[in-house]
């Protein structure tokens, strides 16, 4: 078996294809967004769409645009600020990297100085003091996981390593049933505990072999954090993309609504499959096509999304799941869970909970899209000609 790791080939593609539709809409900042119900947001989006046609005629390109890109969390980021960032590229890069470093220092499983790395290395069940940033991230991820039947499981670390997707990146063969069953013994949300004390949160293992993995939400948290810093500075036109997690607001460099492409997972260059306006919200895509390995003998492809219940990576025909919600922490958490569900179950779940979900499946060798009703306004806006 040969391992093929196609790591984030197209991470910056979503940015290069950020073409736009017209219209100035009244944006919503982090706090405002949090206060809004899904229904209010939907109404606001419909109103924004109605206005976009008329604003289109007024749209003018921005004279100054600040753009930076670079690497973080083992992937790529890119930030665009139409209207310009005070202090220019260097200042914007500093702002972003400060946020990414702060988050990585909490959740990285690759950096020996990171809090989570050190916790994972413990071989005891003693309470370990952690930052409130890390405890907030763990608790919010677990909350999101409960929404999707706990198919997102941050204790999946031993399985991630076993299948060769973690830092012990040595595996190049399908693990044995015994190895999988053995790893599963150390997986489950009952295997660790957070206690809040007057001196701060304490994280402890209940099973010394437990390994926490927050990499499925890192990109979304990074995009949200940079967006929040921009908001604090009074900047309301931006696109922050960290790998497949996109957080945008306001207008693009052409003075029109941001439009982001959902990739066609079946084309090597990942062409745009559908352009979408996220309308001031978070949008992210989980794909079974970016990071995987292929069994040479059977041709079977194993994705890096692992179903904690079976211990196996997903191998169904759902190629990607895109989610739009109020922030990228949420979308980045549940997109992975919904990918593990597969399109049928993901779409049913989305209709039931009124969540905007777009799936691409392989049907007779061709990509085929299906989406929930809540996704329609974003697509309609995306289809509009500039
Ligand atoms: P994608 O870009 O497809 O959304 P992410 O990078 O967000 O993928 O997340 C994939 C990573 O999440 C894997 O490499 C692994 O570390 C971790 N992971 C895999 N399966 C699960 C799971 N069921 N629950 C939580 N994390 C997972
Ligand atoms: Mg994810």
C-alpha cells in the first residue's frame, strides 16, 4: 500500500476565485451575530439579496486593498482587506500571525511547547492547569459534537495516529482489526474531564492513553479570531481564509458582495463547482478528497475523517460537505461531522435543524450536488452575474 497525501492542494484556490456580486449590506459583527437567531439571519440575508441588485450599479472598486497570505497550522491562510489595513501588509500579517500563534500555542499537537501537546504527553491522570482559551475551545467543540451525534470526537487522536494522519506519521498500511479495536478502547468523551476552579481550568485524563485532537476546528477558530480583531479595529470589509474555512464580511475589492467558490473535488485543479455568497457569515468545506491515502492493491481511498464509532476513516461517495453558519468555528466543527454522516444523513439533519448545507457526491463517476433549503439564498446570490 502506498500512501498518497494530497495535502491542501487547493487551499488558496477559494481566494483566487473570490469573485463578487453587487451590494452593500449592513454587516454583523461577532457579538451582534451571536445575538441573532438563525431566523433573523435568514431574513436579513433575504433583505440583503433584494438590495444587492440596486447596489450593484453603485459598486465601485476600492482604491486600496491590503492582501497577505502565509502558512499556519500546517496549511495556508490568506486575508484581504478592501479599503486597506492601517499600517499595510506588515501590520496585517502581524495581527493575523499573533492570533494564529495564540491559538496554536493552545491546541497544536505538533508543537512540543503547546498546551495540548504537553497534556497529551502526560502519562498520568493528574489535573493539568490549562488556559481558559483551551478549555473554551474544548467545551465548544464538544458542544458542537453533541449536535451531530458525537461523530466529531476530540479523543480520536490514537486512531488518527494509527491511520497515519497524525504526528506519528509513519503508518503506510491499513491497521489490523486488533490495532483498531485497541485504539478504540481509549476513545470517548468520558476519557477526560475539565474542572473549573478559582485558579483556572484543570484538564485531566481519566485514561492515561487518551490523546486529544482539535485539528478539525483549528482553521475555523483561526479565521474567527482574525475577523474579530479586524472588527475591533472598525474594519468591516474583509475575507479571512484559513484552508477551507472562510470568514468574510461586507464588500470585496470590486465593491461587491464576497463570492466564494465551492470546489469541484473531481478536477485536479479543483475548479469552481458553485459560486456562493456567504453573506457575512462563516463558510467551510470538509472534503474526503484532500488528505487521504490509497490502498494500491484494492484502490480503496481512506480519508482523514475517521468515524470514531467504527474506528475506520470514511469511504463513502460523499466528496465534500460545505456549511454556512454564523462563524467558522461552528462550520469547521460540524462540516467534519456531516462529512462522516455522508450526504443523505447530513442533508436530513440540515433540513431538521435549518442549517445551510451543500454536499457533493460522486454519482456515476460525476460530481453531483444536493443542498438544504437554508442554502438556497447563498447559491442564488452566487449565481448572479456581476
Ligand atoms: P477538512 O479540511 O476535511 O475539514 P480538517 O483538517 O478540518 O479536515 O480535519 C481533519 C482532521 O481532524 C484530521 O486530520 C484529524 O486530525 C481530525 N479528525 C479526524 N476524524 C475526526 C473526528 N471524527 N473527530 C474529530 N477530529 C477528527
Ligand atoms: Mg473541519
